[in-house]
């Protein structure tokens, strides 16, 4: 039995462990607490910190290949631990390092001619003021311009993202963060129509699997739901999507993954926006996550293989199909997010709650409910994406956390 090691014990690791066991793999987890979501679902839990070199090296020596659930690992810890143990971490620490920094991530997109918003790396406040002057107003439209400051590393769920729409906001931001300005990039605000997402998996042989294009929606900077596929794909058809720009984007991303020798699953958050040069829409990449992703959880029920299986197949160099096979014409995913006052008000009904039969529940095993914390998610399949989403929005109203 192949032994797979996962660095980290959150819900992404938990779902990977569950899917890995189904595939006949022995799933090991390195995390700090025995009640971490992934630690609960494997006999092969190892107590330790993925950012401690000796603990990591010891863990690696007990598995055949390792992977991550977060791109934010310290390369200075990973490299020597890999050298000591002679066990590979996939995707490679070099690519994880490159893609976990917003500056090098944007440069990677630019280098591979993948459409993304204009950006600048920041050294001084003048860099930011100059860039703001250039992008404060989108051509031909009022109040749709502005810039966005983004922390280069460790941003998530909107933490580290600052939307600036006028000169006053800019100066206030510079007063607050000017001293650490080199830790940020600045990009043009995109007045997007909707947010989309797309995933790929690539194995060592170079086979690339493409997932369908999906739409997602955030509430308070946290993903609330996903629905898809975007564009009408008749049931049983192979094409990932007939959205006009997707085929081109898929080609560009596939080429970039090949040229970078990327191995594993990779997720792209996208903006669908009106083109700056024509009346058509265009798709821009907003952000890359070199791992399995919340926007792909729908795949647990909606596609074969699902994103966790695809990631494991990729890192083991097992064969991959060109596209994920859809199990229905429409699917949706809804995140179950914690509410801060549920304990006090006694509003939590999740224990007594009886889920409807057409909803697939995925709980993450977290005992403490906090405001906005991802406690689980649910998925539904239906004749259309909208019908699937409707099943979940109705269910979400009845479930109180
Ligand atoms: N250039 C932009 N123009 C308009 N809106 C933007 C821009 N960049 C980010 N946003 C908005 O802010 C959200 C968070 O930004 P982004 O995804 O880059 O950061 P994040 O905090 O890393 O998010 P995540 O939770 O996905 O890790 C986006 O989903 C989008 O709604
Ligand atoms: Mg994001």
C-alpha cells in the first residue's frame, strides 16, 4: 500500500484522507492536535508541526510521497527536511513558494501570457500613488475604478485585501501600511460581472485534467456558494465548458503548467468582466491556489474523479482523463459557516436537524463554532445549476449554526 503524507490537518486534508483510503492508499497526517479535522479520520496521525524541520523530516521518512493542504509552508524548513528524508513533496516546494507570493504569482501569470489585472510591486509610497493615478478610473466609466492592495503572503478569505477607490482612502491606507509597503502588491480594481473558478490536475507524465467552469459567490469575503457548470454542457458531453473564453484560457494554463512542470491539482479564481478593448466579456485570473480548493468541493458528488482523487492520482502519476466526467447537468455547493452568537442564543439546531435526502452533507468535525468558520459544506445535483443551488439555499435557511 502506498503511504501518502499530508502536511496539515484541516478540512482539505480530511477530505483528501477520506478519498485516499477509498483509493487503497495509506493516508498519513502531520498536524498539531489529535482533534484536527484530518487527524480524526486516520489511524496514521503524527503529532507535529509541518514548520518544524526535525518533525517534518521524521514524518517524511515514514511515507512514500507527501503533499500539502496549504501553500504557506516555509521553504527553508521544507528543503532540508526533504534532503534528509529523500521523500518528495508534491507540488514542488519551489513552485509552492513561487505561487504563494502574490508578486511572483502575478509575474508567473504575465510570463505565461495568462490574462490578469495590471499590477505593480511596491517599494515606496510613490509607486502606489503613481499606480493609483493610472488606474483610479476605468476608461469610459465612473466610480468603477480604483486599486486593490494585496498582502504578498498569507492572505486568505479577504484578510490582506484592501480595495481603494479614492485619494483619501489611498492616503489613509498609506498612513497605516506605508512602513511595510514592500509586503504588498497593488493591482487595478476590476469591476467584474461575476467570479468564476476553474481547476486542473497534472501528473508527472504531463496528462492534464480540466474541471468545468463554475461560478462562485462570497459573503463577507468568504465563499458562500458555488454552482456550475457555467455554460450549457449537455449531459454526457466531454467538453469542459462552452463559455467562449474558456478554451483559450485552458490552452494557456495547460501550456504554463507544462512549462513549469507543475504536478498536482491547481485552482484558479477568475473574474468575468467587460473587456477593456471591446464590448465582449473577458476572463481574468485573480488568484491561484496550488492545491485542492473550496471552489472544487462540488466535485465530491458532481464529477468523476473528484478534486481530491484527481490530486492524489496526479501526485502518484496515475492516468488522468482530459476532462472530469459530470454526474448531472447541474450542481451546487454551499458552505456551512459558523455564527458567533449561536451558542448563547441556543439557535444551533445541527444535532437535531434532519437533512433532506437530496442534499449531501460534509461535516469537518470541528467542535468550536466561530463566526465565519467553515464548519462543513453541502452539495446537491439537479437538472440545472440554479435548481441545485435552490435546494441548498432552502436547506441552509433551515439549518442554524
Ligand atoms: N482586482 C480586483 N478587483 C475587484 N475586486 C477584487 C480584486 N481583487 C480582489 N477582489 C475581491 O476581493 C476578494 C478577495 O481577493 P483575493 O481572492 O485576491 O484574496 P484572498 O483574501 O486571498 O481570498 P481567498 O479567500 O480566496 O484566499 C475577491 O474574491 C474579489 O471579490
Ligand atoms: Mg481569493
